[in-house]
C-alpha cells in the first residue's frame, strides 16, 4: 500500500512545519471529534454511561494494538497510563523469573530514557544486582553497528533482564531485536521492549523477536492522548502480581449488581495488569480511533512514507556537514542531525521555531521525527533554516 500525505486528517496548524512527533503527536481530527463527543457523554448525560462502556472500547484497543504488533492474542494487551507503569509491572514480577536467584545483572542501552534507568536502578538495589549500561560507541562511522554488537556481548548467562528499544529515542538507532531476543533466550534472560518510539511507525515482528513484554506510551507514534498507553505481556506474566487490585480486572466485573460477590479470579492473560479506571471515557475512544487508523495505514507503509520523504534531503544535510546515523541502522521516522561546530542546540532550535520549524534538542544534536502529516515543504523549510543558521 502506497500512502499519500495525510496532513488533512490531523488537527494540526497547516502553516507549521511540525517535525517533532517523537515528543508529542498531533491528534487525528476524528480523534478530537470523538473525544469531544465522549466528554459530553460524561458532562451532560452521565446517566447514559452503560456497564459495557467500561469494557468495549478497551477491547477495540486490544484488538488493534495486537494487530499492529503482530500479537495473536488480544487478551495479552493491557491498558496502562504510562510506559513507567508497564515497567513497574516488569520490576514487580522480575524476582519470579526462572533461576532469578542465580542472576547477577540487568542490561540497558546507553543514554536510555530516564524511566527505565530509575525503575531498574531500584530493582538492582533491592535485589543486589549490577546495572550494566551499554554505552553508545564514539566511532561516528560505525557506531550504530558497534552499539548493536556491544549490546549482544553484554547479555550473558548472568543476565536477568534486558530492556531495549526498537529505535533509540535520541539517535534513531535501530536495534536488531530478533538477534537480541535470540541471545536472551540462549542466556535465560527476560527481554522487555520499550516500543514507545517505534510502535505505530515501524513494523514489529513479535513471532521473530519473541519478547516477554512490550511497553508503549500512546501519545507519540500511536497518535493517542497523553496519559494513555498499552502493554503486551507474555506467558510468564499470566500468573504474576499486578500493581493494583482493580475490581475491573476480575472475572464477571461487568455485572455491576453483583460486585460484592467478590471474585478472586482475574480476567484472562494480561488483564490483571490493566490500570484502575482505565476506561477513561474521553481519552480511550480517542486512542481506539487512532489505533484503528494506524492499522488501516500500516506501520510498514508509514515507515516507507517517511523514508521516501526524507531520503532526497540526506545529501543536502550531509553537504551542510550534518552527521546522521549510518544506513541500515537508521529509522526514517526518527533520526538525529549533528552539525559541525554547533555548541548551542537550544538556541538553534529556537531559531528554527521562529521560522515555524519545530524539532527537538536531544543530547548533542537535533532530533527530527516526521510522520505522514509531513510534506516536502516541511523538509525544505528545515533545510533552509539549517542553511541560514
């Protein structure tokens, strides 16, 4: 499927060159419409909220996200408010992992998002484990390939857990999750994927990777509202310990007249990990609409659109002296431009914003993150602004 530009589908100012979807996505116009409609349901006609309204929209989200990542069982999808919530579920259950008492370390990628570092620093302190952070190599020519090699080398029989992204949130580096998954299985380590910067814009092959969990905040590439997220928990978590004991996560909880007949059994698979009050009558319908649209467009087609959009400009950026991640290890929807001699990227980003070009400063560079709402004119405006800086 070949995608045409979808800017008209979004509630985005047409005069703005927004290239910062890795920070926050703009909303689909139809998501905005359903969100307003849903707010009115709660504010004007709360008596019209039905018991099934607590569950049906969530089921739509489970089906769509499962389809998006290639998960066969939608019941493995839990509704969470944030990526940190999903990582907290992993942290709580990690001591149950087979042969955990024989394990010595947890492995993270270098320059990881703070949530993942803080969560597993605490686990290491509590469980007397070493936190191994694999740094990004300094070699500008081959750093992405070496980054992947170093991460694989860090995974040993002593590793309890590996937390990796499909796409690095700063550099756009692609990690070979299939190889990482294979190494984790060989070493008896749990693999958790933070898909916040990839799911929805880059294909994820669950059968090939075989991760134990996939955690994803929804307000970036899933085009959802802030404060929503999804997680896929594998078979290990089926008998695990949830963070909270929400009534909605128990069997037959849709029978409101019988809620004091306390059920001890959880709903199937990952449903025990749903956050309390996950129904969110305004936000969840917005996420459901967004995910259904992404399934229709297809992550592989979105990635192809971004690649076709950006590739004509690569040589021009390189002529300006920009360093960009090496081919084969670079995502098209998220990448970083490093400019020679540039010492104040915050000032540069401000100069670009004054020309209505919006990117992010992450690390020592500009993070550029286009999507299907971007056009050739957006990339031209970025290039012109960099040339003038």
